[in-house]
């Protein structure tokens, strides 16, 4: 219900198709008094934009936000914030020849089954273009969080078989390193290997999957709610709602399975007048509620479904055909790269909502 | 908001503490006309009950459902269904000696931080006892799904390092094999190894993690919604809301990362008058909407936090103390085992809600 | 969706049929730390109970609340509060003879049309019995409001053509006068006239309608939200959800129509260091948000549909029949009387929810 | 929570300030396959537009809808529909001189108290300009309803003391008569009297209140839900969320109070193979669910708060000042007139949502 909205108090609604005139987001429930600057939002959008390197789609999206409501004299007023982004360089001519083919790994088949109608131009709502609106909304959430000194970050942990092991002293440094290279990986050695591999896979007309790690620091205790609205459940929902996302884990995640309880339990310690844990295998929550340690986890993205390699498929009459994407069609060899700032955005949205809801926990 | 409720149209609200007089669930939005039999619900509860083998908690829960509303002459009426389960054999005396200690891996610290109050008897809402109510609600969802011939199943895929590889011809057979052994694993060789390992770990006063695989078959196309309410996002939310759950994946999940797009894409084929895919790496959804193939995925559970082994921790005054659980305290060596039927229940709840919502997709 | 729940943060879910084993309410989102005493809730239930005078149904409901969860050592813990009330003296034998008749003014026709099934015993969910659970939940909301010194009250403003004009110095005094007489009207002269009229109507086997006026004082400014969640919209929703309710107005309501703007505008004045208005025609809100003045309004209830007088109707085969309620059937001659404490409860629920939500308005 | 959204399945979110660059609506959950024509929406907007007669504000709003998403080849696709309307002729210069005054009957005081910030230009979200977006969304709901042959209408029932008694054979005829005169009253005699009175009041620099009656026909039985989501509760919520609305009633509403049960009960009759009622005092619902008879009711609007007459008030420093609206400021002498099409829109939104939700009532 209301499948284009996310969040409870801080509620984001996105709209727009990848090849329509515009896309956008409405943010309802942003507290009054948050300082908003269109340039800051544009800077976030630039981190998501394709066309900047060889490893993202060649579509050029120099996205510029228009703030149509909810901000007065540079501050939010409590009214819904309408963010509009015009679609540029949306070339739907590539989709004509393939519009009657079911595209492997794509949603055109399921949309057609569900709605009986399909906007075949560029993926419609299923396109990664939709995530631009999430990044814009996330930029506002980040401003809210910054007021409380909370910082969020994400980076490429893995592409194909190559795993990164970044070294950093602060989240700020981590972020700087992340966006310094075209694969958004803060481990320069791994980044180099990734670039080499991506060049090769791209040449084959193929694609690779990736894993993004996220982190949030300086959170108060108490965020998240028991039972069905655990912080990790909301995070999982947020991340798994991203196109191409296939897995989510909090803390050490699936790796906890081969540990014993005595190894996996984080022990409480007293440090700098605060209760902390000696390790953070849990990823910053206990019973679904933040314990004050960093929130960490990982998100898996499948290899891009749109590949230049020919694939056998069906047409709308259920007859076998070969799908050969037009040579000029523009697709990322690894969607995870551009998803880094999107994961950051979803993390910021979840934490903002949880922070606001937590104000209602006590008398 | 309303953190004890789950679902949109088919909405479940659970309540009750593990050591209070009773627990229960309200199901609002169950369509009228579903046949309900208390014995069937009790049979599901029995699959979750501890005290049946050496590998689950020794607490005896011979749970019997009381249906207090919403059913008339054996059928649902459209009114909210109140399911009540009395707590039996709830021995909170064990908790007295440790009530002032922060328990590693537990929620008493975070609840105390969030609410300023903590019901120290047996875990309160954070206890796995709460999931009994989910199983009861899930039993009703399964009855709804059965009307449409949809079947759900789950089983132990892994405990510690031991991975199972069950062979089965039908989901019915899979279910039968699953509940035939004390570790709920349908691969008898793996099950045997798991039993040996659990005996050893239990003797050490320690615990192990596990992975549950789930499957749903005979689904129509069209379940789930674009963008924020993708079927896999709802499933992730559902599963990550379970106690001790640390990870979720749909289809091949994290494993997709090391595949190329040409390997990972499921190709469309025409079979028995229907559109199918030659493989099912996606796990039954495309763009968040069911494609008619089986829904499959996995859920990771951490090793039980409550272990007999002594652990260093803090008391409420932030002073270091040793936590030594009383010898008679009752805890599962591997929480994943009893979570099998709970995962089934959550799967049924998500699919029922999606099936109802899908009725609104077209004119 | 979730039609048996009310409220956003402070969310009440009720369940149970009038002639089933029990009814109850779950309150999710009550902040931790509210002092709860079952005796206080029972005292509220007693104000709603029938069987106390000649002017309410003869069914005896000596309702006693059972608190099954969410309260620990006398205070709420933040967990859902389960309130259970056993049904007593529920005599469904009267309903046998009329179970195949469409009852004028009743919901059995529409329930049957909607659900295809109808629990013909005593009205099911459409019975006023359901409102007992609202009163219980409202009693907890009142405890929350009392912490902030907010008081709510309601009383009979009108029965049939008789209008009351109570004189009171405080809301406390008003409440005392209200519950001193069997018609819950704080104007003793009007109350006397109402009693005489009700005796006469009852003797005729007929019934009367009534109007309840409500008031809340000591509210902070800022409760309620712009546009679709205006405080008066939530109040209207709350009141119009009561059985037999046909109209709602805030402030001077429909009477404002014949005033001019210059007469109807409340002028701002400065008094005791606070901004007030010289009159309160608006009923305490401006633009849907509380302005600190008393919240006031009125709710209209139709004459009881169940009357002893014979009425022509149809049976389930659409054949004309005469409906003659059994002589022993028990119905209020004026449902508004017992609705006084229910209106208070709904007022308390709306204000509690608005007070909690308002915590999220500013940075 | 999400106070700028309305509806469950068919969910409308509006945004935009009266003097910002644009306003708009997002409609999420509109079923796929509804035919949409921008010209039809513009025609509805024209019915709300001021500046067309002497009896509405002089601000010219020749509103033209832009459909930015959700419609493909003339039909809805199931994706969110973004409707954008540019603000024209928004002259905020009039507000400068009065920006530091609390305006009687207005929301600037309460917004300032709630948010600490106030966009003083033209009323922001509290402006009736917001309702333009509701009309646009309502136009789409009407298209959905038309598919099921359901028609909605509204008209001026009363202005000041003048009551209309329209005579009509069909809802179509009623609608035609309504929009034929400048006061949107289908009783030409009453309309003439209203015009005379409004001329006089306008000359005084004052304003009048009004009552709108609404009607919907050809509804199926079963719309609306028991307990908290009764159809009349949703309608009341919808109408009371309109600016200046002070009262709501369904059926005979407050007038039922002076009737006896035997007079007020609608008797069931068998007519044209259908179950009907001989009268329709209930206004088309029983127990909150539509019974197939016309849905009818009334909504009260206060006299416009903005009047040319001087009024005493406070400034932001709580000092007494005189508010004298600038001579060129533009306000309706009676806001109810333009609210006619808005009430129609809200009626259409409520019914559309109820119709969709009702698809989930039975197995």
C-alpha cells in the first residue's frame, strides 16, 4: 500500500519514470528548522550520476534539484518538501526495437502481468533512475542527522571476487577515499584490481555484482523498535527495496553462523563514562534497538541484468527470440558502484525516521 | 510506529511477555470465509515448541490456542481474530540473580536505555516466546494460501559449518522430512552430523548459529509492489524482525556477486503454456514482483546469546561482573532449529498480504 | 485497512463480539512510565455500563479489566498493553427468532453483503459492546494526559428536543455533575425533563436521539497537523466511528453558517502572559492545530434502532415480514447517555496521539 | 504522520504553498487502466477557480495540469501519478504589511507555535490554494468511479440564513444546475437571494458561512469497514480536513436527534430485485458500510476569516494592533461556494479508496 512511500514520521514519496519529463520526491514530516541548500543536494546527486567514468552508464545526468515547496528562507517549515529533477538526455529510441521482448533479469514481464500495461521506455519505475529521488531525499535526512552529529557512509566492499579492506581513522576520511576513485572503493589496491576486471568484463559485453558495506556513527541508544520495527528490519526493508539488491546483513551477518555464542557475543565494557561493547559483531543493535555502537552491515547487488551479450528470450507472444541490446544502449557494468550513495541515502532515511519516532518512547 | 503490528491488509498485532500470564495475536483484515480449526493451529504451535528434544530449550510449552473472536461456525467473519495462548511453565525465578546484569547479545541494555524501564523476567517482548503468536497467525495465513493452492516451507540449511543438501520431489515431501528429525533438517546425513556437533557444543555450555532456507510454490505472478514494497523487501523486513536474525537473501543472494550477468540472468522459456525461467537465481521475483517461479531465500540466525559459559559483563552501575547463568536456566543450543516454523509463518504472512493487495492493481 | 485500529503513535486495536467469550483492546505505542491501575480503568467502565438505571439497556455488565501485558510494577513499559474483558450475562437466545430478518437501522444487512457471513448473535462487531474496549483504552490515554494536566469531559447536551445549559466553574465540577444523574446531564432541570420524556418514550417501545458536548482543557498549542490530519478531522473521524453517530461539529459548528466573519472570528488577546482569544467559536483549533483554548464540539447520536415497536422489514429471502423484538430483549431508550464516557475516551485517544506526534514537529 | 497524505490504497499526497512556484499532488495506488485526459482535469479545476465571479476571490487561477508521471498512452500504469500546477498571479506583496500580525481565524499563530517558523506569504499550506491539488486528484478518482457508473455531486445548500431546495430528476441534472450560477446553488430562487445577500455583505467588507450538501449514487453495497473505518468516519475525516470546515453530518445528521427510533429507522423494502430502504435518513450506510442507497450528507463552512473590516488583534510581540487588510487583497465573501467541487473531490477520493479496499473483504 502506498508502495512509492517510505518511512513513518519522515516519509518520502517518489514518483517519475526514467524516460518521462521529470522525477521527484516529496518529503513529508521533515521537522521545521533544518537548513537546506540546493547545492548540497546537487553534490549528492553528482555522486550517483552516471556518465562520469567508464564503469557507469554513459547516460549523462547532470541532475539539478528544484525545491518547489517546504523551504522558506533556507530552512524547512514543516510543510512537505517537493524536490523536482528534470530528466535530461533520456534517449528512449534504443528501447523501440526490444519493446516486445521479455528482458532477462528485468521487470517488464512482471509489470505487464501485474498491471496489464507496461511503459516500455527505459524501465519506468523499475529503472535505477528512480533512485535519484532517494538520493535527493537522503541528502535532506543527512542534514537532519548532521545536527545530531550522526554520520553515515558506504563504500564498495567487493566487486566480483575482489574484496576490499579499507583502512581509515574516521568516517570522514573513509568517505573522502571512497569517492576519490571511479569504483567508489576506499582501498586503492582493491580499487585498481576492480578497474582491471571491469575493463575486461565490459569488453566481453558482460557485467559483475558487488557488495556495499555501510556504517553510521555517533548514534544515540534507543533507535528502532521492538518486534516488527527492529532497526535491522527497517534497514533490510530499505536496502532490499533497491533495484538489483539480493541480500542484506547486519553486523557480521551470515558469518555469525559458524561462530559459537561465546565467540559471537559482544561483551559490555565501560569506557569514557559510556557503556560500550568490546567487539561489534552485532552491528550496533540489540533486540532491534541501537546500542550506541556503530551501525554496520552489507548489501549485495546482482550483476547488471542489461548486458550487450546476446541472450535467448521470449517475445510477448511467448515465441523464442534473441535479445541483442542496441550498440548504443547505456548500462553500468556494475550497478553496485553507483549504489554506494544510494545505500547511504537509505541508511540516512531509516535513521532519521527512527530518531524521530524515538521521541515518543517515554512519558 | 505500531511496532507490534505487521502487514497492510492482513495485519497481525502481537502482544504479551514471555513470563506474563499470556501472549496472543490479533489478526485484522483476514477475509471472511476462511475455514479455521484450532487443532490445526495447535499443530503448528507444536512444531515451534521447545522441550521436545535435547536441542531446544527445556521449557515445556504445550501451547493451546483459544480463539476469542472473529470465527463463527468454523469460518472467519471478517472481524478481527483474537488468538490467546496462556503461558505455562514460565519459571522466572532463574532471572532474579542476574536481573541487574547487562546480558551480552541481549536486549535488556537497549530496552532500559529506550524505555527507562525493563521487565527483567525472561526477556519480555524480546524473548523468542513472542514468536509463538506469529506462528499462530501464520497458521491462519497458511489456510488462506491453501485455498489458492500456495504452499510454504522452510528447513535448516546449515548449522555451524554443516550444510544440508536435501533431495525432494515435492514441497509436501520436503516438509515431512524436515519435521522428522530433532534439528528440522530434511537431509538425514547432515542432520546426523548436526546432532553430533550440537551435543558437543551443548556440553561446552555454548551455542551455534544456523541458516534456514525457505520456499513458496504455486504463486501467481504479480505479488509485491514496485519501489519500496518489493516482495523481497517485505520478506527481508519480516525475517529480520525475528529475534537473533542477522541476514537475509533472496534467490542466490550474496552468491550472485561473483557471477557475471550472463551467468546470473534467468532466461525466459515457454513451458506448459506458461512463461517460466530456465533457472531461478532471482528467487521468484523480478523488480520486486513475483514472476510465478518458486520464491526462495535464506535467513541467518546467530548462535544463541544465552550460554552456560561464564561471560564478563557490566551491572547496572557499570561495574564489571561475571555473568553465570543459573544451572537450571533453559536455552536452545541453536535458535535456528525452532525458527523453521516461524520463518514459514512470516513467509505466509507476507504472501497473504501481497495476494490481497494485488487485487487492487488493475481497474 | 486495519479497520479495528485507531491512532498513529498511540495505536489502539479492539476485538471481540458482543456475544463471544470476551472483548478487548491492545494499546501499542503507549510511552513507558505511565502509571496504570486496573481499578481506575474499571471505574471508567462502570460509567459506560448498562443496567444501572431505567434509561440504559438491562444487560448487566460489571466489567472487570484484566491487564495481560505491557505493565510492570504498576507502570507501562513501552510494550503493547493487552486489556481483556470477559463477556458476562450475554444472552443470545433473544436473537434466535429474528436471526433471518434484516433489522432496520442495523448492520446485519450490510455485514452480510460485505462478508457473505454474519454472526447473528447480538450484533457482533457492530454492537455497542465494542465501545467498552474503547473506554478501557481511553482510560489509559487519560492517565497520559493527566501527567500534562490535560482534562477531558463530555456530557449530554440534548435528548430529543430538550437542551441542557449546564453552569460550572471547572471541568472537574462539570464531570461530577454529569455522572450524578441517570441521563449524564449536568443541568439538573434539563435532566429532570429528559427523565420524564424517556419514561414516556420507553413506555411506547420507542427511543430518542441525543447530542453530546465534549471539552478538553489545558492543551498546549501545536497539537494536530496541517491539511489531512487536522485535529478536528481526527476528532470527527474518532466520533463518527462510534455506533449510531450521525454528526460532528467543532466549536460553534453548523451555527457559524448564519454568522458573519466579523462576528465569527475569535480575536486574539494578551492575558496572563499568554496569547488567548476573546471568544472561542473555533473550538480551540486554527488551521487544524490547537491554539491553547479549550477544545469543544458536539456529536449527534440517532435514536436507538432497536425498538420494541413492531416494524415491517424483509427476511433473508427478501420477503416482507414483521420484526417484533422479543419482550425480554434489552436496549437503551437513548444510546447517547452511555456514549458520554465513550466520547470522552475518543477525545482522550485523539489528543494523546496528537501530543506524541507533536514531538516530531521541530528540529 | 504523513499529514499531507490521504487514503489507504488510493493514496493522495499534496504539496506546495499558495505563493510558491507550484503546487501538486501525487496519487499512489491508482489501479492501472484508468483513462486520463488532462483536459478533463482542467475542467474540474476551472470549477474551483476564483476570479470568475463577484462572489469569489479576485485572484485569477487559470490552472493547467501537467501530468509528469504514471500515465502512458492515455491510461494509468499503476505507477504514481504526479500532477503539477504552476502558481500564477500569486501576489504576495499584500502580505508584507501584515506579516507580523496574528490574523483572526487564521493559522499563522498556530503554525508559528507548532513549527517556530512561518511562511507568511499567503497562508502557505493553510491556504485554500492547497485544495486545487485535491480537486485534481479527485478528478482522477471520478474517472475510476465512472467506470463503475458511480456519480458524485455537491451543491450549496445554504448561505447565511438562505436555504436552497433544489428539484432534480438525476444527479447529472443536479450538477448542471449547480454550476450554472455564480453561487453554485441549483435552486435558482435561493441562488438569487444568495447573490443579493452576498452583494450586501461584500459591500460591508464582511463574509458569510455556508453549507454544502453532497450525494453519491449507484454505489454497491459493502463499501466502508466496521469500527474505526466506517464510511461516514472516513467522509467526516475527509471533509473536516478542508479549510474553514466546522461540521459534518451524514444522512439526516443532527436532525435525527429530535426524531423517535420508529420515525428515524429506514425500513427495508424489496424493489427491482434489490433490497432498498423506503426512506434514506441514514444517508446510505448502516454500521459504517454502504447499503446501496445514495450516500448523502452536509458540510458546514465558516464565514471567510479574511475580511476587509478592521479587526483588533496582536502582533508577534503580543501588543495590540489593528488589522486592516490592504484594499487590493483578494478574498472570497463565502468560501463555501468554491468548496463545492472540493467536497465532490473528497467524496470521490473516499469512495474510490473504499471500493478498492472492499476487494479484500472476502475469500
